[in-house]
C-alpha cells in the first residue's frame, strides 16, 4: 500500500470512529462516513468492502495488538520471569498497565466511548469476528497466563480472572469523563496509577501471589 492510500485509509478510520461511538454500529451508514470524508460512497469500497470491515479495523488499530504486551512477549524479554512468584506478579502488573494504557486511558473521548459501548453491549459484528475480536484475543492470552501460573486451576476461574481488566475497565471508562472534568491533570494521572494498581492487586491476590512492595 502506497503512502497516499495508507493516509486515506487512516483518515476514513479517524472519521468513522467518532461516528460509531456516537451512533453505535447500526446507526452509522457508509453514506454518513463518505459525507464526512468528502468521498463518494463507491470510493470507500476501494479501501473497505463493508461497514463491518471498517468497524473491525478501527478496533484493531486502537488495540494495536502487534505492539501489545502479553506474557509471551515478556518471556522473550526474560525467559525465566514466570519461574518465581515475584516474577509472576511482576508480569501481571506489566500486562495490566499496558492493557489499560491502550483502552481505558485513551486521550480521545470517542475511543473510550466506543470501547465502553462494546464492553457493555457487544455489537453483532464483534460477535461474528470470533477470535479476530481484540477483546477475545487479549482475554485468551490472559487465560493462558493464568494456567501457566496455576496449571490445576478451573476453566471458570481462568475466565473470571482474565475478564477482570475488562470488567473493572468498563467501570472506569464510564466514570472517566467526570473525573477529567472535576479534577486537575496531576490528580487524573495519579488516579490512573491507582486504577492500574487496584486491578493488578486484585488479580495477584486471586492467584495467591505476593503483593509487590510498590503496590502495597
């Protein structure tokens, strides 16, 4: 893909994202997107064949899975990081911090709104994506980490544990506009750290791992 096509494609995603956040998946049409971009509806098909493809690409771009941190990448950094309880707790902390930085703490309000809508009530297109759904991809990797740490754990435990960042993240996604409105930037940044720490401690405790000194 040449630079011009790449730029046009990204512009389409940047225009469509806020529309989906405001109107929901079913409330947006290709005509609405084309009117905002100044391109004829037929031209959109040169870059995306369907509205579903646009929606999916927005989420994949936001989540940036290629650069997302998971336990496999941590093992590439340090093959022995999961060999000790302290290392396991450290891995959980790194993964939670990375996940929240790419979801809950987006600077653009529309991105938080779009993710919150999807977590609260999944759109049909995301359900159809199955393992191409970025939420499911990351949750599956967290479940794998759960069983690396607790091989004899139950599947129900693994699913509950892996979904904690999403469930707690949804609460903060809903409350974040009010927090940003009523508090200064320093407090907001400090609160972000508290959110990451609270989620991390919850997940560490459920695996009976030691709480790192900095999280106590």
